[in-house]
C-alpha cells in the first residue's frame, strides 16, 4: 500500500506484545499510532470505573491522532489483543508528515471519518434509546403483572411516533432481538421480560 510506505518515512516502527497497552485512558498523549498489523481493543471507562468496549481496531486504523493534534489526554485504553506492529508518530513527526499534501489529505480524511462515526454512534444511540423508551412506555397500558407481552403496533407506526425512519427502527429492533430483549412479528413487537429491557435501558445511561 503506497500510503503506508510514505507514512513509514515519518513514523517509528513499534511492536506491542499481546495484552500490553499502547497507552491508557487519561495518559498524556505523546504519540499517535497507525496500526500496520494486529488487533487493538479500545476500552473506555465511565466515571464510576465501569468499562465498556469500543469497536476493535485492525490494520490500517489510526488511534491517538485527534488527541495528539488537540493536546488532550488519551480517551481510552488501547490494548493489543494479539501482537501488533504499528508506526508511532510524535507530534513533531506528524507535523512534518502533514506537510506532504497526500498525507495531509489522508490524515484529514481519517479525522473527518472518525468525527462522522462518532456522530453516527451518538445518533444511533439516541435512536435506540427512543425505541426502548417507546416500548417501556407501553407496559402501563397492558395488563398489570404480565411478564411477557405483545405490543400490537407496526414498525412504521413506531417510526412515525418517534420521528425516525422505518429502517432505523427496524435496525434497532433487530439489535434488541439479537440480545433476546424483544421479538418481532408482523404488526407486533413482543417483550419477553420487561425487567431485562428496563435493566438494559438503565445500563445504556451509565
């Protein structure tokens, strides 16, 4: 890959062994990394110390880039799931790299893509929360004490009620169905266990 060869002129090759960390959350960000080979597990910790995993990073991904440019602290633990090879960039070397027009376009594209993905995650998260809140709101209108219930409603009606697209509602219902929290049928949504759904909604807010 030509862009990697060009990057190699500015980055320092590093190897991080399995289960070792590139850096930890709230460390001062001294380097950004371009992952050449391997798999990195990013883990974010909430203020109460509870961890939650972010999507794995594989070859061709950057991490620490935004933090290094902005001078902020590292946003998550970056732990090697397997032995990883990467290019390490100090801020000085990264500034040299962006003087290369092609590399500058690449790096700006990465930063823009990360911002777009973050926006998408936040938007999806909000949409899923709306879907769950809608379902939970229907419990009071059903027979008291029902552990399992079937809400008679179409996904189009849910989407219209929440100001979402039908595709978005369908996607989040499928995600919840995979977790065993709902079941979907023609014109109905089943809730196997209200407490499990309510507990999941609570965990999302942590």
